[in-house]
């Protein structure tokens, strides 16, 4: 019998490569297990993953840029990143029956003892031509005019305006930002309202003067992470 050693060698290499690919696929499958499917001991120790309702929206337990975690919308039409410690209020979460809009209110307990309310509203049908209309809508009912600044971002238009600063002797300081994010490759927009409260009890740990720039950077980090899944190609 005459052996073709070249063919045998090629066969062995092919088997090894195929086996490696199968192992790689299996490994990737383990990596993409959703937090809602993990055991409690596998989850990070923070409120975002300890809260069962919030955990259901989380894409991964791995942090991304800015120390944020990836959130997947209940409409499945957009994704974004949210801060560690964000807890979504299940009673104040709304998504319409055809999944064209979504609203939620969440609370973030910050390390410096401040508390942030983070409100998110998604509307599927908003177009780029309606940006001015939507900025005026966000302005409606405000005693002080919101001054929006356009910020460059990939595949979206982002507009940010500081919320009026308030201070109350018994209540403390409240400050934050309103942000509007518009899809430029199709329809869809997201409103983000991010306001932080520093009470008299924690004024030594947080204040408007010490936090205002950091809060602006944080909300812009969140806004720039918004990714719309709907484009002109699939509208």
C-alpha cells in the first residue's frame, strides 16, 4: 500500500483547524450569556444587577467605555450604555404595544452619596427634519429657557442643555442636563433627562460646583453610546 503523506498531513491540519473553530464557537457562546440567565454569584455586586427587573435589560456584565454597562431597549430598536448602580423603576416603565415608543425612570445611587434621577424616552418615528420641533417640545413648560448646544457624535445628532440649578435650604441642590439624540441614518430619537440631587446631609461629599463638569461628561458619554438599530435601509 502506498501512502500519500501529503494528503494525510493536510487532513490532520484540517481536523485540528475545525476542532479549534468549534472550541472558539463554544467559548463565544459562553461569553454572550445574558446577565438575566446567570447565577447570582456570577453577577457584579451592584444595584443594576441585583435588581431583577433592571437585570433583564442588561446585555453583558462587562463594562464598556466610561465604566458603563450596555443596556438593550425593550423595543429592541436601540441600545445605549448606563452607569453602574442604575435601577429602573418597574412601576414607571412603559412600552407601547407595537414597541414604537418606550419610557422609563431610573435612580442612580452615586459613590459620593448624591442621587441621580435618569429619565429616558424613545420615540421610533421622529425624523431629522423634526429636531427643532422636538427641542421646542423639551423647552415647553420650563420657566427658564434651555440653551441647547450641538455635540458631534457618530451616526447621531446630540443636543445638550443644562437644567436650571435650584437650591433649597432644607432640600439641597439640584442640577443636571437635558439631552436629545436623533438618529441620522433613519427615524428614531431618545430624550435623556439627567438630574442630580445633593441634600444638606451629603453637601460635604457633593455639590454643584464640584460635580457640574463631571456630570456633563457623564451624560454625554451616555448620549454618544446610543445606537439605533433602524436605518433608512430597513424603514
